[in-house]
């Protein structure tokens, strides 16, 4: 088992987890039609491009050549944050069959260490307001809601209500 930097050959594994996790974690939160029409093939193409470009940092949890989870992170993208001081976890998704086995915590620890090494003093992330499982996970790791909220509308019209969580990296 290893946490390692993702490369373009990981795109299919990441895409499969991305879709499976959305379909499992967001069922009952987002419309069924949105979740049922997700396609690992389309998501794979986006991940291939993203991993080739290398814009943000992507780590995978690899067990004997099988991707079980991934995370992406970098400087904060929020207008009210200083991107030289505040990092952001953009995504953290796991194979639903691997939930509650320590993989999410391991990936998060790797991200926090990488952000500390880059000189960030805080980290934020956005989570769906209705995602009680995700919110509980982050709260157990010491993240707290900072009161910021936003509404994002996907290309298909799906509305996503999100709240921001924050963690001081100096602790």
C-alpha cells in the first residue's frame, strides 16, 4: 500500500473511483439523473488531460497496482483567501467498498504534510452541505466549518449547496 503522486496512466482508476464515489456518496443529495448519467469514460478523458497538464497536485492510494482513492490539492481558489498562505483540498474520493478503512485519513495526512512543506498555514475544503458522512469525516480530523457557503450549478443544471471547512496547519 502506498500513497504516491498520480500520473496519466492512473486516469482510468481515478475516473472509476470518481464516478462510483459520487454515485454512492451523493445518492439522495443530488438528483438520480445527474448521478446515473455519470460516465467513467468521459471522466477519464478529463483526468488524462489534467494529469498531463500537472496543474494541481494529485495523489493516489495504490494497493498492488489498484487505485483505491485519490485526492487533489493546491493553493486556495477562493477570492477571500490568500493563495500564498491558504491551501485547499479540491477533491478526496475513495472506492466506496473501501470506506472506513483508513484510506481517507491516510490521503488527508499526506496532503496536510505536503501543504505544510509548501509553507501554507491553513487548509480549506468545500463539502456538500447535505453530505453528513463527508462532514463527519472532516470534523473527526479537526476541520471546522468557517461559516462560508456557496452554491454551484453544474452544466446539467444540478445545484450543489456547499459549505467550507478549515484547518490550521500549525497545530
